[in-house]
């Protein structure tokens, strides 16, 4: 029997994050499927993200004295139930009629943080209205026009978002052949509500398009300017190099997200898990360090925490859950991952 409510449905047999993939593949049309599952180049980095976790080992510990295996975490003054955040994902209207509202409701229901993308289908104000007391952060793509960037940040502050996550690894769109092969284009009616004259997401690497994108690329100076203006804590997302991590903190960031954008930007980049420990070591204990890319199991969460992450973010599997199961599906997926994490703690101790 599947479990259904007005908030969505858990199909029979869906018991782990990976179980959402096949039903999502069946349900989504080929273009949207290619956009979601897509990666840069030949998908080497996307595979590396998973392979790094598959190569990890957890030595069990026996006769532990843990009575409580839960893993709540404090981030910027908010305690959340699990070290697992909902990663920013663009255009959620492609996947469910509730779009970002559905994912945000789910995050709030299981007491974790929803990160809203600059490229959200819905306006930031509508997403914030779904928070229901839960924490929300804003993922910022700095705009070519700083005035527009400042407006976005001001709106994020006004609606109560609690942190900014500035994505710095995608000054241009990656080589996205998976989408190109099926000719995926974002339907005009799903153009992101928060940007005017939106033109960034071109899958064409035409030279003039590239030059135009690069002319508007964010710089260290611009990111420092944004950090200096906002009252919110800032994380830089898309850091894999230790010197970049150090520089991020030196210009005032509270920390970094160790990420290769789910393997969607630069193919042959290393697995994010493989860059985590060196970056934590370089930044020390005070910085906030998150990781995304390849997290599918509670054991993966445990490994990431063990190697220095404060928390992880999950993207694609939660969108698959949204597409198939709606907000209930996303909540179920998050809860499943948190429970698996607790089971790992019970079997291997605190990371
Ligand atoms: C957007 O950031 C994407 O990777 O599709």
C-alpha cells in the first residue's frame, strides 16, 4: 500500500533516497529528466562524487554507551534536527506544481533548513511564506549589475532568510551535453520569478554568449562587497581548493560549501568528499564547512561529518522525491536519511 495524503504520496517499495530515482525517471518528460540527471561533459565528476563515498569505510564500534543517536546541529544560531539541508536547486516548478513551496514545507516539517535558489520558480516572498517557523537560506548568483544583486539580498533579508550562500563555481554554464542532446529548454512560463530579463541558462557555448557571461562574472572584490553589506552570515558555495577556502574566510565569509555543483559545471573536478578534509584542516574549527555531491545514505552523512563537515546538503534525490511524492515525499526522504544517520551513529559512534 502506498501512503498518500493531500501533501503527496510514498509509493510502495520506496524506503531509501535512491528508490525515488526510477519512479522519477518514469514520470518526468525527457527534457526535464535530462536537466535533473544531467552533468557536465562525460559525467566523470558526477560519478566521482558517488564513488568517493562508496570507497569510504566505517569501522564499527561495539558496546557503545550512546543512548541517543540523533545528530542535531547548530547553524548560525538555529538548532536543526539533522545535519542535512535541502540544497538549492533551480526551477523547481519543472518538477511539481508546488515548486519550491513544496520543498520548503517539507524541510520545515522535519525541522531542517531549506536553501532557496536565485533561479527559483517562485518569488522569494512566496517561499518564505511556506517556512512555517523553519529556517531558510538564500543561494545567491551575483548578478552582472550589482544593483540587482543588492536588491535580491535586501529581499532575502526582508523575508527573514537567515544566511546567504553565494555560488562562486559557475561563472559560466558547464558543457551540458545531456540536456543539449534532447534539446531541453526551460518553458517560458517557468522563467525564474526573482530575476528580470533572465538569460543566464543557455546551454549554448557560443563564443559571444560566453564572452557576455564572462563579462558579468562575479569577482573576489564583488563577493567581498556583498559580504560587507549584508547583515547575514555568508557561505561561499563551490569551493574545492584550500587556498580559495582560506581566501573566502579572509574576506569575511563564515565558511564554505565544499561542492562541485553536483558535477554539473566542470567535468574532471575532484569528488567533493575528497576535498573536504584538506579544507577543514586549512580553515580550522571556527569556520562552517558544508558538503554536497553524492550524499545518498546516512552512512555517507556520517562519513562527511567524520571528515569535517558540519552538515551536508542533498539536491537531486530530494527533487526526485518532490516530483513523485510531493512535499510528503521530500519529508520522507529527509527523515529516511536522518534515521539512517542515527543508525550509523548507533553502530559506529559519533563521527
Ligand atoms: C544550475 O545551477 C544547474 O546546475 O542547473
